[in-house]
C-alpha cells in the first residue's frame, strides 16, 4: 500500500492544527489510505509548533519541521516536499479551506496513473469584490505570460514522488509553486473543489502582501514586463520621429513650434518613461541579486519525528541547512 504524505504549511494556526489532524484522520482512515502528516511551522508567533508536537505525541503519523522565522508559504511547501517520505505527496492549507474529502478523490486518480492532480477552485470562498477583481487581473497576466491556464488554480495539489523530486531539483530561490507544477509537465489532471469557509483564525494575506506576492511571482516566472519596456521604447521612438518631422516642416515653412511648453512636455514624458522602465529592469536586477546570493530558502530550527526521504536527504535538506 502506497503511503500518502500530506504537507501542511502553518503560520499562526494554533486553532486549526488539532482540527486539521482530526479531519484528515477521519477522512483518510475511512478511505483506507496509509498516510503521514508533514506540518511546516512557518515561524509562527503563537503556539502552532507546540500544538503540532502535541498531536505528534498522540499519533505517530504526525510530524513536522519548524522554521527559524517566517519564510513564507512557498518556502514552507518546498521544505515540506523535501521532508515527505510518501510515494505520493499532497499539499494543502491547514485551515481546512481545502476539503480533505478531495484528497481521497485525488488519491484515486493517482492510483489510476496520473502524476499531478491539480485542485481547481470552483468558487473563491468568502472574499470581497476588490480582492476577487484584483486576483482575476493577476491571473490574467500570469496566464497570458506563462501560456498556462492559471485562473482558479490553487496550491492544493497531489503529486507523485518523482514530480516532487523534479520540483525540488530546481535551483531558483523564488519559486511559484502553483505555476511550477504546470511547467514540469508529467501526466496531469484536475479536480475541482469548493473553497470552504475558514473555521478559525484569519487569513494571513493583507492587500499589500498580496500585491507584493503578485509582483514577485510575475517577475519570477516571466520576462514579459521587460518586453513591455522595449515596446514602450519603440513607441516612443516612432512618436519622436513623427514629432521631429512635424517640427522640421514647421521650421522650414517659417514658423517654429511653440518652444518652451513643448520642450517641457516632451522632457517630462520621456523622463517618466525612462524612470518607469528602469524601475522594471531594477526589479529584475533585484531578483537576480537575490538569486545569485544563493541564500537558503529556509532555515530549520527544529525537526519533529521526520527523517526526510533517504533519496533527498543528502541531496536537498542537508544542503539547505548548511546554506549551500
Ligand atoms: N501560510 C504560511 N506562511 C505564510 C502565510 C500563510 O505557511 O507566511 C499558510 C497558512 O498557515 C495556511 C496557508 O498558508 O495554511 C494559506 O494561508 P491563508 O489561509 O492565510 O490564505 P488564504 O486561504 O486566505 O488565501
Ligand atoms: Mg486559507
């Protein structure tokens, strides 16, 4: 019987840990699936880690790792994948917004031979209009830029161990998990699920952090904004040619173009276009800088009842911890 590892990133989720364990135990035991839970405590400031250890002492199938500080959900997912030992690995939120029942459905599809099973949101849960609109814009841009259909995707996925291995082997520090599983290929399929109401605690995303997240992911996944810069340059060039001819003709006909206002306007326009483009390029340079610094994705402070998969141990986890 193949073991399922469920990776659960948790950041200030003390209220949800035991509930998540209970719900998963009920569902997976009923479906007769052998499993382990891999909690990743993403530097919580509440008692999340204590809760995880408490659950682990009660049930040997529950283990976890703890970060030295908050490194973000992407890093938590990566660490969870590196420490999961099952033949098949699922990633889900520990606030139970991703229904455990869907895991069973995904597992059956994996047994049928699919290697990646993506969870697709049927609805977006209880979010306000502004957030819905802005996330739609973000996904439009991402879909257009990556050529993958990103709308309604989520981080709720199940994958074969070899898929996880290929994701873990990617060297980039800024990973966008959601898009990366589409990029690696393999035999994939989708399962749609209803986003549940969060039962306790609250969402970790502020509007500012979502905007930062969106920019980061667009930049880490595509270079389309850079092409916009060249396009903008091209348009500016064409406009300046037209303006040049116009002013030259006017000059030759004996009445020069109004001097000062035109000059100021053109200067300001070009100035802001150049600054904006530099900003875009600067953003990429910053990302490149971050990548070449080669800092570890996360730093572990504690590991509880998890060994890490023997294949990956020397390969990913230890290296990460040594900071290579
Ligand atoms: N999370 C995390 N690190 C963070 C932020 C969130 O590990 O820095 C986890 C969080 O504990 C939860 C999941 O990511 O299990 C989704 O977070 P949340 O429910 O706040 O997001 P939402 O469902 O509102 O999109
Ligand atoms: Mg949530």
